[in-house]
C-alpha cells in the first residue's frame, strides 16, 4: 500500500514540476520581449525565478517518492 502511495505522489510531483517548468519558460519569453512594458518584463523575471524554485522543489520531491516506492 505504501509503495502505491509513493508512486502516486511521484506522479503528482512530476506533473507539478513539469507545470512549473512550462510556466518558467513562458515567463522567460515574456521577460525577453523587448516590446513588453518594463514592469511586465520585471514581473515575468520574478515569476520565472519563482517557477524555477518550484520546479526544482517538485522534481526533488518526485525523486524522493520514486526512491521510497522502490523499497
């Protein structure tokens, strides 16, 4: 039962990591857009940094759940 729970948690964290990664990439593109207002670009930069942090956290949690599911 615990293995199944860890496997489900692994999938959930992997999906959240991928979602954060996609958001990060979108925000990076907005931040690079010379036609966007400066305030929008700065906000996108801040959001991309937060998304990168979230992506890493979710991916690390996913790896931990993956390892626990193996045992």
